[in-house]
């Protein structure tokens, strides 16, 4: 109140000397002291802010704290997943889903397909006769190409320098003989690898017919007439069915390691022989200690002490121990799952995914959040509501997402309410339309399934956008992992000031954008976000309805990185534009389209 008469002019530097003198005399001595102190304090604060923005600052933390560490890069776990099953049973879709998920969580994973090996050798378009069990020459060629594919996988697996890694051997592997050959070959690896068979079984006729039509998109039937291609493919399936042997617990009982295998032969046999020698020597010593003059169990003075013979028997037993059998069986695309002795870091993640994925066609819409009040002022972080421009954008983007999902569901509705024909190859025969008796039920199911599930964060701007979607959604979930990346101690810093004010932080982030963690309490990295969003990704995979995700740039990058199979290190560089990103399930994964929204303003850190 003391400075009220001249506050505005003092601030603007326009106060005349005479005016200042009159006001200070009126205030008296006490007022004079208070006035001067206030002026000095305000000047000091302004100078401090100016210096803070112009002078480099250093945050107190250790060098190792600059970066996050992914446990998958520390734990050594090398896994070979060998697919098992007849053609068109979802093996390739399952293997691609596992590859996508493992790469997403930071575990190097790669698919090795025996069919691609055959096609690369100039045998694309091979007829069904090549797969017949009576064609001995073709059988030898198939076996040789399969084992060559496995050798490629093992060479790649051992080339990974550190941490965990997984290679998928994508072949039919439908006979016990083939699987035992795979077991013996993998047992030779040193350092050892863990082998597990993933068998996909399907006896659902509707699912099979849809899978058959999907298969017509592969390279063997490019340009082929649909009916002939389908007939040839079914003949190929019949050839495999004639020799198909499902996995059984006792099939490994007759599978023994080769003498040079790292796990059960070679060095292991020598060690067992040495152990046998020690056992024989200890037995003779015990006999002598009994004082009967005998040095062996037979008491004939020979001592029985043939350590080499005893060791040989033990070593032979060790070499003849059957190899371990690990497997997973999935029936009708995950409706039933059976596993045997599947342990380890990598397999835990793979099994979790298998319990989530399904073959129901659906779509996912990622909607970038609207501009908040902090965004409008160029301030990092915080929890402020949508600005007026952000609200305009939010209304337009949410409406667009709802309209696009509804239009896609109405194309050719199935019992799941989604379009089945959208992802079929061009030469696939058209499925029979539903009967008039089932049409009303299918329409009702389609209407229910067309209502999407909405996933978003817990901040004010997300809650506002979820409220716009809620009237047409079947469920809205606010999940903290979908919040924007937390800047920790740098929350509130103006955009563009990081390089000048905190050069060490700026350099550390530039060196490794994936693992760089913002300083202070709550500071996060992209690696942290990936780990936090695993459960969200699995929730989206489990959901059979369409899904709308409302989020900011960092979360959108992580989700898009997963569904598009983008390499881990490239996720922080993914370009995100304001609007709606639509992901549609196809036979190989998810296709992606983007529709821009030019009404209002989205998150201001899009180009960050």
C-alpha cells in the first residue's frame, strides 16, 4: 500500500524526481525505509531471474543418474522359440506379435522363416506336390532349408553382445523327428540357449476359413486366380496333416544329445567320468576302513577299483540323458493355453503377450491431446486445463476419431462388430453373408462392439477430452502411465531454455534420448515410459472392441513404436502431428493412417 501512489510509474521507469520527492516526504521516515527496501527487493528478484535464464546451471546428481537402465539389457537369457503347427494356424501372426513386443521392451528379437528361405532360393510358387510326404527329394530339400534357417538363427543369437535376446524359428516342425533334430542342434550351442516349442492348434472352422483366405496374400500366390490358389493351399495343408504329430510329453524320452553337445556331451561326459572315478575310489577307501583286508565290495583283493570303468558308466549315463522338452500350446488363437517348464526372463514376457493377443479385427485411434494453458505459455509440464484453442481442437479430434471408427465398423460387420474384409487380400474369395435369421443378432452385437473403449491419463486436459468421448464409449479408463513424460526438477522451465540454462542436461539428453532421465523427483526417460506402458499395451491387445487413446506426444510415440515395430532407439524421434492416428489390424500386424485436424491447437510440444 505504501507504494500504491507510484507503483505503475516506478515499474515503467517514468517516475519524475519531483513526484518521487513529494510522495516520500508524505510517507515519512518509516515509509521511506519500507519503500526503498521494496524497490531493492523487486530489482533483486528481476536480476536473479535474468541471470538464471542467461547463466548455465548445474543440477546435483551423479553421472550414472543421467540415464535409465533396462533390466532386459542386464539379464542374460538367450531363447529359441520354434513354432509348431499346420499352415494357416496363426504361427506367423503369433511370431510377429512376439517379435514386436520383445523388441518394444528392449529385448533384441528376430524372426527366421523357413518359407522365406525356400522362396529366396527360387522356389516361390511351388505347388502342393513339393510338400507331399512321398516326395523324398523334396523332403530332403525342405529339411536342409529348415536346418539352414535354424543355423542362421543361432548365429544371430550368439552375435548379440549382452543382455537377453530371442530368435523365432518360424516353420511347421510338425513331426517328432524334425523337433528332435532341432533339440539336438540347439543343445550344441555354447554358451547354451533355451529352446521352447510354441504349437498353434486350430479346429475352429470359421477361423480356419478366414485364415485360408488371408494366406492367399503371400508370395506363393501373387497373381494367382483365387479359387485355384485356395485349392492348392488346402492340398498343401492336407500333405502336412498326413504326417502331423502334435507335441507330447514323452517325445523327448528318445532324444539324446550328441557327444559334442555343450549341454550333455563332450566336456559333460568327461566330468561325469571323473566323478565316477572319485565315487569308486571313495567306495574302496570305505571298504579298507572296515578292516577286513578287502579293498573292494567283492572282497577278492582286487579292490574293484576300476575308476575308469565306473566313470565310464556314469559318463555314458550322462550322455544318454534325454534332452529337456519345453513347450507352449495355444488352441484356437488363445482360447486355451498350456505350457510346460517355461521359465526365464524372456519367456515370462512372451507368455504374458500370448495370453493377451487375439485375432478379432478391430481398430485403435491415437488422439493427440489439445493445448493446455501451460502449453500456450510455452511452459513444460504441469497440470492445467485445456486452453480455448485446445478445447476447439479437442472437440474436432474426438468427433473425427468416433466417426472414423464407426464408419470402419459398418463396412462389413461380423459377429465382433468389426470389418473382416478390410484386411483380406484382393484375390481372396468373399465369405458367405450372414443368414437373415442371424442378421439381427449380428447387427445388435455390432452396435455394442462399435462403442469404443477410451484410455487416457489422469491430468485435467485428458479428463476434459475423455468427457467429450464418454457419451459414445462403453468404458473410460484414466491411467497414470498415459500421462505426459515428467520433467522432474525442470517442470515449469520455458521451452527452449534447456540448452542455455542447463547445458550438461541438454548434452546428456542429446547423447541418448531413449535413456536420458530428467533430473529430480519424478523425472522420467523414454525407457521409463516404455516399461510403464507395457501394461497399457497388453490391455489394448486384450481388448476386442475398438480403442481410443488420448495422450500427449511422448506416450503417442511409445504406442506407435510398439504397433509399428519401430526400433527402440528410434522411438524418441518419431514425428507426431496433431490429429488422429488410426491403426487397423491386418494379417501381419497393424497398418497405420494419419488424419490431420486443423481446427484449434494441439499439444505445443509436437516438434520437441
